């Protein structure tokens, strides 16, 4: 008998919202409850495309804004066969960022419409659930020591947050908003 399809669960949020920690905890909790689960993350910096993206994010290279947007999308598409296979095998995928980050980050740059930004990702496997980790302004200020990567400034992150808020109005996506501070408690 074919395995029941796994669920595709995406965690989204601005930088430093705690997505990676929550993804790991969720995978652990699913596995402990006897469900096969694995974590994935985008960008996946291990592929050839991912390495181009990583160099750009680390400011070791410059890429034209449309070009890097398409590379982020291509990085998702190149992993689609793997994702589909695992989902069909019954593995639940917990994904740290997906196309929503792609749209929110690029459309926060001047001159990019949401519509244009969304087009390259049309047709990707649709998530069953997208959890948005909402960082409170107080907590964001505490975590304000951004790293060295591109996009890690308060001004840009605020613009990204607004784009996410717009995307969350789409009723065709199963958005759930969570507070990472509350979620981090084990109780
Ligand atoms: N990012 C991530 C994009 O600009 N577009 C995308 O499609 C995706 C998936 O890359 N600042 C941005 C968001 C983050 C950075 O950081 C990836 P991290 O720490 O690897 O999640």
C-alpha cells in the first residue's frame, strides 16, 4: 500500500525570528510522535546555484536584483524532485523559508512588484501550512545585533515584514501566526 503523503510545512519570518530553532524542534517532535519528518532550508547553499546565492548574501559577489531573485527561485525548483519524492514516501517536510521569503525580500527592494516577484515560483509544491514567526518589536530590538549578511538592517527588515503582512492576506494559503518567544517554551 502506498504511504500516506507527507505534509509540507513551511516556517517563515524576518531574519532572526527563530525559524531554524523552531524547524528543528518541530522535526524532533514529529519524529518522536512516530511520523517520518525531515528539515529542508532555502536557500539551500550546498548546490551550485546555492553557492552563487550564498556568495551574494555574504557580500562576496554582486548580482543584479532580478537575477538573484530568479536564482533563489531556481534553487527551489532544483530541489522539487527531491521534495516530491520524499512527500510521496510519506515524509513530512519542515522547510525553513520558501517562496514567501523570495517574494517578501525582493519586493522590499525599490521597483519590484509583488506580481513580478511571485511569477517564477508559480507551480511549486503548495505548502499545507505556513507558520509565520512574528517577532515582537521588543524582542526584535533585543535581537537587533544583525550579522554581516546582506539585508540584515532594521530598515530593510521592517520593509520585509510589511510585505509578509501583505502576503498573509492571501486566503488560499494556510497561514498561522506564532510568537517564537512563546513557542520556545517547552511546556
Ligand atoms: N532570502 C531567502 C531571499 O532574499 N530570497 C529567498 O527566496 C529566500 C529563500 O536570504 N536574509 C533571504 C532571506 C535571508 C537570506 O538567510 C537567507 P538564512 O539565514 O540562510 O535563512
